[in-house]
């Protein structure tokens, strides 16, 4: 699970619900045509200090991400999924990686 892949797939994603430390992302069926979607679902958290767990539920078409809200801003993570602007999505990914790797 990595934020760059989420950014690249965001047109297929929407937020089902979000609380600090947990975000449940709903995905469209069309995402199944994207090979990076399978890689995202099958990969362990890339940032184990910040993203503690991911759970994929194929039946409900959701991905639950549990994360450390002290290290990852909930509003920034929500914006990553919801922004329509490719440049802003890239900025968010850089910001998240900067926060997590400092």
C-alpha cells in the first residue's frame, strides 16, 4: 500500500467514512481493470510506522486503512483521495512521504 498508487487510482475512489486513524475507501468496479489496483490490495503497508493495517473487502468494494493520525494528517489523506487536480495529488504524495521519512 502506497500513497502514490492511491493518487493514481483516485478517480475510482471515494471516501465511505473517515475518522482520525481510520479511513474506509470505496472503489468502483472499473478499478479491477487496473493492474496497480491488485498490487495495492496485496501489498503490505509501505510505511509500517504510519500505516498500521490495511483490509480489503471485495464484497463491499472497500479498502480500510488504519494509520497513525499523529503522523498522517487525516485531512491530507482525505484530500489525496478527493482532489481532482493531478498536480495537487502529486504534492500531497510528496508531503506525506516527507512527513513519514524525516
